[in-house]
C-alpha cells in the first residue's frame, strides 16, 4: 500500500515543500503526493506542472494528481495543510471524506491556533504541531518564488505514534527537506510565532519591508516593542523559551533578505483578505486570558481591522 500525502494550500509554503515531495516521489511505488487545488492554480499545474523558482534555479515538478474533488483524491494517510488561517475550517471540512480516523494532519500555518481549531473539527485524529522558516510566495498561478537560502521545517507531537512521526521525517529527508522532529514542539512553534507575528504586524501597519524597518530607528523600536509584548504573553503561559528570545528574533530578522516582507503585508498591499485574526488579534486575546497588557498590539490590531 502506498503512503498517500495530500498537500492542501499551494502557496509559498505548501507549494515549495509540496513541490520537493512531488519531485522526489513522482515515480515512487511507496509514496503518492496529491496537490489539493482549484481554479487557476489547479489548471496551471495540471497543464504545465508546478514551477519553483529560487535565486539560482528553476524546477518544474508534477504531482501524482492535482484535484479538489474528494472522490478523486480518496483517503489520505497524511494531510499537510498550508492555506491561509482564515480558510482552515472551510478547506478542511470540504475534505472530510478524505480524512479517516487514521489520517495524520500536519498544520504549517502562520499562526499557533491551528492545531486546536483542527482538533475541534476532527477530534479523533492526530493533529501535529509544525512551523516553517522560509521566504516564498506565489509568483503566478502554478509558480512559486523562493527568496534566500534559509528554509527549515519543524514538527512534532506529544501524542502521535513514534513510528508515524519517524515515517514522516524519513519521507521529508528523502525529499531533501531540511526537517526536524522535535520534542519541545510547542516552544519551537511559539518561537516562530514571535518572529512572524511581530513581523506581519509591523510590516502591515507601517507599510514597510524588512530593510526599511531595520534602517529606520522608530520603525525598529516599534518592532522591538511588539516582540517584548508577545514575549510577556509566552512567559504568562509558562512556555520555556530562551531568555534572550527578543534578541534572537531581531538577529533572525537582520539575516533575512532586506527586500522581503511578510505574507500578510503582501496580501494587504494586494487588497486581499489578511491573517490579522491569527497573527495580531490572537496575541491581544491570548494576553487578555492571562491579564497581560499588550497596548501596542491592541492599537495596531484596531487599525488593521478598520482598514
């Protein structure tokens, strides 16, 4: 029996990592990779494959199938989810018949609220925790553009079977995905969330990219204050993060391509729906649970929801 892996959401994250899986396992007798897509993306990939453009290469890959029809897709062993966070419920419920109680779901969203939301939809399933570090985006339907050399995928679970986790890790490694199966996955996911939440919030609020924020003392001070506010939330939650997490996060930003920005900022500029609920408002709501003050997050959240 083949191990069947569905990739839901073929944006910068799902398209890139799903593309590496599709490239490795296209002719495999053991692993089958299915892209779950619709509209222009589905049409482009069905006709021409998925193109991945990096700083120094172009690759075209083909999945075993690209479809949004549950009858065609069939039951999946693993489902890797990388849509926008506001699409979690609708997209997953549309695939109910592809998700058996044995299907393992790996969320790779920008926020930290996805596992809990997915578990409510599918209480009998193993829902892993995961996050990625990558700068990539949709260049056009069926084409992903990745910037820079930095790409890492982290995942884990306190409850899933070790054999299933190791199987997924082996599948990733064979596809040349730099992935890490970690024990302290909640802390790892929150470390990433600190980075992406503050970045998405400040880039969208100031309408500036990474270089502009780092070069402007006022912008950088605003960014650092957001980091301090979210750090106070993690402390209230009892998460064991590094003592210098704020400085570590600043260093990560300084190592990022200066011309890059957050996906939320790109959506904001394009006039698309943004993930402010999961990336900005979530911090305000989580802080309120623990009696923590986050005045800057609250101020920017109100602005983003009005705009």
